[in-house]
């Protein structure tokens, strides 16, 4: 009888510990679910939705850099949810795998024989914003780009300025010179909403000119004291200077949240 009672007690402790672990995970914002929705050309987009807060909480839409996937934000998104934001990390069709996460939108687009250049990915970014507006229903939306998408968020913000409350851009540049030598800057010139731009120190010649033309009174530009990193990976804890980026970013996000 004593053995049975001990066994029951042990099972209770295990179940309680599991439940506690789940609650702790939720409190830290590490819970996420993978969702799908259609792009503008009907290709299915895959995204990770981190939503530990009520749906009306401010939402950050996270777009990845070249050759990667929504996996770029596996470490970053939980830290953002801890600051009070929900997050949507999107697979755009121009990308690949990173951190063990395959880009499933790229896979769908490739099977459908669609083009998968940086420029082609814009429709996935736009569709993700529209999905969030219609289905998640946040009171505020911040769009966040990394590398090639860090440039395209300026177009997205320009075209949907009344729906967006802030822009975060990690390593933007004039990456679309086939369209125009000032393609990104021409959209940036129209922005009157809060904008945060950062990059590696060596990329100042790329990100600086875009920052300079933004008319918003709430624009912020950060360069690390160290050499820094390209794109949102600058926030990964594996880099010794990641806290520099986080401190600057948190100051910006606090003004919007």
C-alpha cells in the first residue's frame, strides 16, 4: 500500500512539474503555433504566431533576411513577447533554412514554379500585414525587416502608413537598383511614423542615407561601438555585443507599446 501511495504521489509531482513548466514557458512568451494563410497570388505562407497576450496587444510582424526563414526569430520573438508584444514571424518566398527551420513558403512557391527573388517576396510581406489586420486584430502593428526585407518594410510602411504604428529595420540598403537607385529612400521620404534603423558599423554607408531622408520626428538610428552584425541576428545572444542592440531597441519599442 505504501508503494502504491508513493507511486501516486510521484505521478502527482510529475504532472504538477509539467504544468508548472508549461505555465513558465507561457509567461516567458516561448509558446507559439505555426499558422498558414494565402499570399496575394494564393501561394500558402507559413508563419509562427507568438501570442501569449490578448489579441489586441501590440503586434510585431517579423520578416527575415536573405537565404533564411522564420527561424531567424526563434530566440528573438520570445524576448519581444516578454516586453508585452505578440509576434508573427513570417516565411517569405525568398529565403531558405536557418536554425533548423525550413522555409515552407519558399517550398510552396518553388513547387508552383513561382519566382522567388527578393522583390517577389514583397507580396508575402503585404499579405502578412493584411492577415494580421483582419484576423489578429491588434491595436498597434510594428513591421520589422532584416536585410532585404529591412529595405522592403519602407515600401510597406509607405503604402499602409495609416495601419502601421512603427518600423524596425535591421541593415537596410538600396538593394533594388533595377527599379531605381533611390528605390528605398523614395518610400522612406514619405514616413511620418516612428522608425528605428540599425546595422553593422560597416554598413553605415547603406543605412545612413535612408535614415537621413525620413521626415518623421520620431526616428532613431543606432550603430554599435563594436563592428556589429548584419540583420536581426545582431540580437542573438551568441554575439558579445547583442545587448547594445537590445538596449537601443527597447528604448524605441517602449515609446510605442
